[in-house]
């Protein structure tokens, strides 16, 4: 049995996503389980070097999780041949330049979405990595959420008959920062810093729609800045220049209509922060992050509109839970394991920088639709 130790440069690891999802729930969890086992019995063991600006924070984070390698000098980490992978979870606007630098240093690339703030920039990264023969991957975590995996199971099992429409509802109230601290970083609300819910969420909508329901033909989107002033991490009032809500409609090649509401200015009155309702000729389903419930056509009640009498139906009780039937691991960790295997064994890995660029393309087209107040066609993006 061979152990493949892989040095991974983790940049942006002190951030919300970097620390929680990528370091603790993925890399630390993989190390604690003894690495990623390959079919031939070999094991891949990730060996991260934590990169950031604040020495003190990096040292604390490394010590807390039993790692010995950290640096404030990304160039030095890139120059070290032991580090085969460059991972990036910095703020979005820093990603493109940083990944360019890592590709030039010959590192395989794994990164958060969006990969860049423009389609041109995102496509450039995909082309550079391909031309340099480097493995590359982009986080598409929602595909591995238990609720969405159950939805995919229903689709594969042909539960729905013909799928007619899909309603995706994402969002929650993000505090403005005055009387209660905001639970998202302030750059999210500044366009000049790479913020905005369209750039953020359409990167997700693209791969969710593509993998579950098919290719997108065209879209229309209306954005809004509902809250126009917030208080930042230093208690300073700032003007919100990026949209905090987006109301999108997608027409798929198959004729399925998908609606996606994304909002950081909505109070949750649904089962979770993301719910996806799918209606088909044979049945319907509603998935959230972990669960999925169904209503088959034979169990469909026959409501009649009559506001003059009390509602006789308990609608939520008329649905049936889809069982787990398997163990579900953390979505980010599943994708990390797939990528590590891809680097060592050449296992196919479809969720690459080109797929990531298609997310940025969708966001860019949504912004165009909002600005021009019209439907926009989505052309197949190629390198
Ligand atoms: N996959 C998902 O579900 C998901 C969810 C939220 C965010 N994200 C993405 O993850 C990325 C990070 O988001 P976050 O919410 O963790 O942000 P964050 O602000 O919490 O973290 C950003 C990181 O970038 C670093 N950074 C910022 N400015 C820097 C600079 N000038 N020089 C060096 N480092 C700098 C910070 O130190 C921090 O480590 C974003 O691109 C975001 O779109 C993905």
C-alpha cells in the first residue's frame, strides 16, 4: 500500500467557506478518516499549507487542527514542488489573478465559485489550465446535498413522468449590521468588490439546473437592491451597490420552465434556506438541503377554491418523505475526495474550470437581462 501525500496550498482558508467547509469539514475530516482510499488499496493523504495575510490567525488555525505548515507568502508556497494543488476560497474578485499565478507555477487548481467576475476571465482560466495540462475543478457543492441527491434519484427512477416546471426558492434575512451583526461579509453587498447575489447564486443555479433538468436555452432576470445601506465589519455605514435579490426565469431546451428566486432580504417560511419544487405529469417533489418529499398523482388531492369556508386541507401533511437509504457525507468533502482521486489516478472529473465559467456566463447574462429588461439566449460556452 502506497500513501500519496499531496501538498495543498489553501488560500483564503481564514474565511467563512475556507475555514468551515474546506478546512474543517473536508480536509481535516479526510485526514481524520485516514485519507482517501483508492481501488488498489493506496491512500491519498492531503497535507495542507494554510495561506493568508494574518500570521497570528494562520498559526492558530494550523495548531487548532494539528497542521504544521502555514505562510503569508503565497509565492514561496507556489515555488515549492511538494505542493501539487492550489486551492482558492478568497473573495471572488481576487480569484482570477491568483489562479493565473498558480497555473503559471504548474499547480493543479481547485477553487470556490465563481472562478472569475467575467466570462472572459473565467474562460481564460479554463483555457490556461487545459493548455498547461493541469487538473482543475470548481466547487459545485449543491449537487452533493442529500436533498438534491434524492431529487436526482427520483429523476433517474422516472418518478415525475414529464417534468413541467421547477420552483427554486433560496434565501434568508441577512441582518443589516446596525442592531444585529450581519451574518455575511460586507463585500457581498458592494459591486466594486465582486459582490451581488447574481454573481454568487447564478453560479450555483447553472450547475443545479444543468445536472438535474437539462440545458438552459434562455433566461430573464430582474435584480433589486432592497436594502440600500448596511453596516460593515468595522461598524461603518456603507452604501449597497450590489443587488441583494434576483428573480430569475429560465426556459430549458426541453421546454421545462425553471424559476429561481434568490434573496438575502427574505424571511424564511419554508422548510429550509433552499427548497426546490418539481412538478411533473406523474408526480411532484419538494427537496430541501437534506430532505425530499413527494406526492404521486394517485395521492393528489382535489382542492376547490372557496375562501368562504375554513381550509379543509392540511397540504403539507399530504406529502411522503423519500427515505435516506444511504449515508450522506458533507457535500464539500465528497467533491474534495473526487478531485483528489482525479489528481492521483486520472479518474474523470467533469466539474472543471470550463463548467465553472458557464456559471459566470449565466450570471453575466442575468445581469444583461436585468439591465436591458429583456430575455437573453444562452449559447454553449466553448474554450
Ligand atoms: N460554495 C458555496 O456555497 C459558497 C458559499 C459562500 C461563498 N462562496 C464563495 O467563497 C468565496 C469566499 O467567500 P466567504 O463568504 O468565505 O468570504 P470571506 O470574506 O469570509 O473570506 C474571504 C477570504 O479571502 C481573504 N481575503 C480577502 N481579501 C484579501 C486580500 N486583499 N488579500 C488576501 N486575502 C484576502 C480573507 O482573508 C478570507 O480568508 C467567495 O468567492 C464566495 O463566492 C461559496
